[in-house]
C-alpha cells in the first residue's frame, strides 16, 4: 500500500519544479491553473526568485502547493495502476496539496485558500511577533512540561519524528523554553528562520479570519484516505475539513502519529511529492523499515515510476 505525502514550509528552494515544468504537460497545467486562480506567476516565483524571496511565508506556501501538485499529477499520469495509493497527508501547508491531489478539494479552490492562508499568517506574524525553534533529542511529554513551566505563550508546534520537535510562541518564552529543554536533556535547540509563531495560539486571529474563507469552499469525498494534521487520523466527513483547516493554524502538526497510523493500516511505501526529501527523512526515523521515494525532478520521477509501477 502506498501513501503520498506533501512537504511544508522549509522545503522550498530556488528553481523548484523547473524540470517537471519543462518536460511534463501535467506540471505545466498545474502552474497555469494556479496562476489563473490566484493571479500569481508561480513559475516566475519558483524559477527566478532568490532564497530570501522564496522564504517569505506568502511566497513559500503557494510555491510549495504548486510544485507538490505538479509532481503528483506527473507521477499519477505515469503509473500504470495507482489504485494502490490508499492514503495522503501533507505537513502544514502540504495538507492542501493532499486535499487537492486526492480530489477532496478543487485545485483552484486550494490555490486560493493557500494564497489567503499565507497572507493571513504573514500579517498575524507582524501583529503578534513570535518565533519557533527545533528541539532535538527530547521526548514530547518532557518538552510539553517545559513549555508549561515557562511564563508566556509557548507550545509544542510540530511533532515531526522521534527526537525532533518544534516549539512556537512568544520570542522570550521560546528562548527560555529552549534553555530549559537543554537542562532536561535536549541535545540541541535550533532557532528557525520564520516570520511568525506558526501553529501556536499567536495565530488565533489568522485562524478566525481564515475560517470565513473556508466557509465558502466545498469539500468532497475522496477515493483515498486523507489524514489531518490536527487529529493525525483520516477524515471521513468532507464537511469536517473547514474546522480542521482553520484550527490547524494554531494547533500542532502531529506528523509522527499520522505516519504511525498509516503504518498500522498497512502502508509500507511513502512517496514525497514536491521539493526535497524532508518528509522522507522524517518517515525513515519514525519507521526504519518504511520504503520512501521522492519526486521533485525528472530523475526522481522516473525512479519512482520504475520502482512503483
């Protein structure tokens, strides 16, 4: 059984998606449809922007959404039988690619949502400054206790894999939590270069405004199971996505649990579509026996087709 996963912010890089765009009509179609829906020339953004421009939240998110779907549709068209793809999930903004890739969300609706999501998160980051930091080598329960002991707003924002967690919140609270985490056994604390305290209560205003956007969108039943960041479980009712996606902005990404749930129902191959191999690395740390593939250029696309087809 195969699961397809889509990366989140941090996986973007200059030039992402260019090879697929130049050689695959499916990829070209995705870029064109996203541009028509949002007015953003995503090809120019991905292929011509420097690292700093592409790192901006509002740019990174729409670029990743587009490249992720370009990779997935290029792969899907080349698989002789994709009925063994039974599950999809995405990390943070990658969840929108999972929804559009599965058919639960129209590609154009997803593009408009991602554009607005990036704008709201960037604005909320300016209005309520905060920071994030990766904490390595500490159990989630211990880190949650650390966050509770520190004055101010700070929470565990991402549970990426065993030994790799992310905290998010007010800058001073994140710094103090990181210092305390080291005394409790953390191997390392790495400040992240982000423009806001994503997946924390500081995103509450963005979540509230975004819920109004989501209320206008129709979600559909998909033939594959799509797993939600907020619950780590697959979602049976399409109507549930409106509340889940709004809450996702201020809630933790439960990636370790998501992958664990997929493994328990028989998924043994994971294909990362988009840019880079971040999720593939996390999945191998969650289960060393899992087979992982990434699709981001022509060579990786052909390798995935050969081995999965």
